């Protein structure tokens, strides 16, 4: 038992409720937001160290032993994602201090932000599939308000589409859970793994697995992503950045967890389907990224490409492919937040997102320009930045699994991603400009610190990848060997 396991959920919930009471005290809300995220960061580091030393950390709420009670489980995968989530969220909050606007701050922006983080963290920590649904809903309800906060016409239009598609996916989620419980009599992840190994994954069980894949694909923006470009380009930059960095990643995490721990018995069906969906997602996302000349649209379509690429490694179901997926997942959370915040800074300065109306920003804002250049190279997987190692391992994993077509599509779409980002850089930062600092719509005051932190992280993750390789290997060992997770949750003497 480890009570630290519940801290990443309890802290943002409690402080978020305090903020609701003091909604007009903006300074207090800012302070509590930072304190909450710093506390989660420290807790995540402690948990990583404990998992490295003693193995998976668990907490059975109410002292009910698994699988009868509510299990909270933090393995190395969960702990790494908790750490990255807190760091990315902290940078987005610091950025929001100077850009989100007082009106949004007074209408519960900070408590809603923390409630969203509660849902994200809970999804990474929960040890049963019904509470995964609950955490998804906590995250989504917060995002429903955040996406419409401010009430602009485009926000309200896109929020309707976003809410409807997520309500539909939540309905299918409940249906899938009901069928799964009817077949197995349990909802605990570890116990589900045991029961499905007993009854087999034929017929109806495979259908249930595909239904879960549809649900998580809708959440992650895999293939069924038509709602994502408009929804993620509508809200202000800090909100769009946290959506791009975290919300789709929760869907990806769910696919990784469920299809390595529970539905892993017929990979020639389930994982091949994941690979096909990943390939189509990468192609369509890349086409969208190169087709548009609007910063918001280009960046949102790059979110879609990243989802497909991460799940290409999962589809390979090889150790090296899974290692690549985890490296790239961590990288993508950091670099998507960075690139969205940088894109927001450009719009904040110029008042437009149309890149044909921009030019020469690097003359007045060289730090902004070179950070965007680094982020673009990292996003495309150019060495030695953070995206490179993940892409190499994912490509190797797809080739090892015999999915040469999937690896080839990943490499081709990486070039298209590079073109789309360099299109923004060359048009927005290069060339001459008549714009003076006095004519700019905003300033970079307070923005360079969070942008600099994220840039440092993406460079460090690339150059110092060897420093986290041991932790990544521990995480992947659990994914590829479900018995480790089962024993940690149910105990070594659990009767199968």
C-alpha cells in the first residue's frame, strides 16, 4: 500500500474546489494552481524512484482487496506520464497568466484546468475499467466548459460538435463495459486479464475488444478525427495546448493499457486493425497539415499525425516498437504543448493566424523564432532532438513485425510534417517586415519562460535519452508481460 498513489488526484480536486469559493481572487488561484502542479511533479518523481526500487505501487481504497475493491495502480508507464503531464500543465498555466484574459480567469478557468488534470491523472492511475470511464468523464466535462469559455461564435459552434462526439463515444464506452462485465464478472484490469486468458478471446470477446478500440479511437483522434481540427483550433492557446498535449494522449494510453494487458491474445486481428487505423490517420492528417495555410489548422492536423505514429508502434506489438511508442508519446506531449504555445504567441503578437499575412518576426523576436525552429525539427523527428529516437524505434518495430507498409507511411508522413512546420517558420519568421513593436497586438512578456522550459525539455529528452532508457525499459517490460501487473495488483498467491 502506498498512499502517495492518490496524491495526483486528491491535490488538484481539493485545490480546485477551494478556487471555486475564491473565484474573484485571481492571484490566489494562480498561486494554488502552481502549488498543485509542483506537488504532483514532486509526487511523480518520488513514485518513479519507488517503482524503480520496489516495483509497481498500489493502493486499495477502503482496504478492500483487489479485485473486489477500487484499485489505484501506478506502474512506471503511469508514473512517467504523470510526471510529463504535470510539467506540461505547469508550463501551460504559466503561459496562461499573460494571455488567457481576466474575464476567463474570473469564470473558473483555473479550477476547471485542475479538474481536467484530475481526470487525466486518474485515467493513468486507475486499476479498473469503470473508473477509467469515470476519469474520462471528469476530464471531458471540464474540457466541455474550457472549449467554450469566452463564448465566441467559433467556440460555441465547435464545442457542440466536440460535446456530441464525446457523448456518443461515452455511450459506446458504457455499452462495451456492460458486455465485458456480463462475460467476465469483473472490471478490475488485472482480474480481467486473468479471466479473458481463461475464457479466450474468440467471437464475442473480440467484438467487445473492437468496440473498446472504437471508443478509444474517438477519444484519441485515431481515424475518426473529423471533430478534432475545429475543436482544437477554437479555444485560446493555453487551452488548445493542453488539449493537444494531454487529451488525445489519454485515449492512446487507454489503447496501450487495454490492448497489452487485456485484449492481447489475437494480435493478428486487434493489432492489425490498430495498424490500419494508424496508417490512415497518418496519411489523412499529413495531407491536412500540408494543405492549409492557417497556423491553427496546420498544428491541429499535426496532432492527428502524432496519434497515428504512436499507435503504429503499438500495432507492431514488439518490444522495440513499444519502446518507440513510449519515447514518442513522452516527446509528443512536450512538443505539442510547445508548438501550440509558440503558434499562440505568433497570433498573440500579430492578431492573425494566416501565415501568408506574416513575415519577418524573427527580427523582433529571435528567441521565439529559434524555439519554433527547434520545435519543428523535433516534431519531424530530426536528430538529435526528442522525436528522433521514438521514430527510429517505431520504424524498427513495424519492420520487425512485417508491417513494412506501416513503417514506410510513418517515414513519408514525417517529411510532410517537416514541410508543414517549415512552411509556418519560413513565412512567419523569415523575410522582411514593416511591423514595429508598437504596432504589435501583444507582447512576449512572461511567455518566454514556459516556452524556454518546454524547449529545454525537448532538447534534453533527445540528447539525454539514455538517462531515462532504464525507466522506459521497466515500463515496457510490464506492458509486454501482463503477469507482472497481475501479481502486483492481485498478489502472488491469487488463484486463477
